[in-house]
C-alpha cells in the first residue's frame, strides 16, 4: 500500500513570507527539530542563492556526521539548466532537488509574456532533470507551479515527460490556494493513475483550505496507486495566507475519522516534539502562535464552559480528540522575574559563563569559552534577539559548523 510522507518547506517557502525571515542558525535549528520529529525531508533552502551557500554546506556536514539523519535535505531551484550548474558549483554535495516551472496558461501567457510555449515548458523541464541527474542528484522532484489552474491533460503530459526523464516525484502546486478538497482529489488521483510516479501536494491557504486540500490530495495519490508527499510549514507560515501547517496536517492524517485506518504514514512521526518546534518557530519568526491553532495554540486544550469543563474532568476524551501530552505539552514554563543575565552581542566572559553554566555547559579553559562567546555574539548580531538554550548548546557543541553558518562572503 502506498504511504504518506512529509516534506517541510519552512526553510524555503516559509522564509519567503513578506516581512519575515530566519537567521541561518535558526534555519538550522528548524532542521534539527524536524529531524527529531521524524519528518522525511526538509526543503532547506535555495542552492543558487550565494548567501545560502555556507548554511547549506554546514547542514550537509551535519548530515554527514549523523546529526541531521535520517532527514533528507533538499534544495529548490528553477527548472533551468543554468540553475542546476550553479547549484552544483556552489553546493557540490547536494543530493536532493526540486525543480520548479510554471505550467498554467495564466502563467505561460502572463508571466513568460509569449517567450515560452507549453512545449518549451516541457522541454526545459526535461533538460533540467537530465542535467541534475548527470551532476549527481539522487532524487528529483519536478514542480508544476500553479498546477491547480493548469489544464489536466497538459499536466499529465508534463508529468509523463518528467517520469520519462527520470524524475522521482511530481509536485502539484496549488500556488494560489485555488483548489478545494474535491477538485484536488480528482486531479491528483488522475495524475497518479496516468503518470505513475509519486505525487506531492503543495497547498496554500488563500481560501483557508490548505490542510484539508493536503489530506484530500494525499488520498487521491494513494487511491491512484502512488505514494503521497505532503508539503508543510511550521505553524503554517508562508506567503500571503500561509501554507499547510505541519502539526495540523499530521493530526488530520492520524486522528481524523477513518483516515488513518486506510492511509498510513511511511515513517514514524514523533508528535511529542511538536510543541518545542512550534514554539521555537514562533519565537524565531516573531509571529505568535494563533490562540486557536490545532494542537499547539493556547486554547487547544482550554475549557471554560461548565458542561465542557465537567465533561473533560470526568474523561478528557469527552471533549478532546487527543491528549496534550502527545504533542509534548504539559511541563511548566518558568519565567524569570528577578535578576536575569543573557548572552548577547556585547556580552562579557563572566556573564556568558554564568549563562552557559545554567544550562550545564562548562569549558576546559577561558580560551575555549572566549571562542564560543565570540560565535554567540555574532549569532546575536544576525538574529537580533537573545538565543534560546538549544542554540547556545548547538554553538558550544559544533563551533566549527556554527562559524560556517555565521559566515557571509559578499561578492566583490
């Protein structure tokens, strides 16, 4: 039976959100949390973007030493041969790629302005897949941007060409959130049946349907005989109205009525990491978790009504589909109300040693602590906010990789 896998795109699509962004260390922490949670792949960045190069290389080094394992790290590029060449020039050891090109008549006419035909789109995609494979890509996803507004017959033709050139997956992008659960199910089932390769769903929330469409699309892929890959972002952060929220999609896939009985996950998801991941992403992006966010919102397990409170106290299952413990919630959170010393870009060695001692990190000598402190200072400059304990621990444990994450080399 085909399975469902999750490809989180927070570090690619999420960071494209207007007015938002992440430091390279914060992106790395997102990858570590996604790995701990059991997410199949992180679309971890743009390998043709020069300021991403050291970050991408550093994360691939973490994969090589087993820190970011078994998660796959995949890059996103345009379906242009020159992008493939630039990718392997800047990040030679990248092995997983998604190649994107617009497929709808609207995009072909309105975006390319007559410079490309439908046949050109297919030819460009095929040449790019060939180039990526020749230069060392082990897995390739082909993205049909604006698939939900693309003629289905053309989409099938596009998918068959992708398969012929050796693509592993076809990404169906509901770029404008135009689909509904019924239309996306029909389209993806038809693609799965007629193209015969795994199908990814990439859904946006312009109509508030990203999670529902992701589940319906996965059902369509599996009913059509193929594995389903669902694209998500942490806390639903994404362009305009956002993407399908990772935790909400997992909950829907595993808890909704009669779904998990037939449609099973391809790997083991550790849902107990959900709260830590959601909370960190909220802090890093500077965007509060909505109070009514499934699973991780402040009101997800809050009860005020007398009938509800009485019922949940007698048996939580009366008014809760799942327990807060499953998502890693329930531990008390301590807030400092007295003297507080934090590690920032102007910290001295005494205050820094105090902070690190509180999280049980010690150094062999003053020289070692000074080197780590310097990295912490730079990380604070980039993030413009205090580092959380996990970031401090990461820098102390992997100082050489942290240095690479904090290095930028502008063009001369």
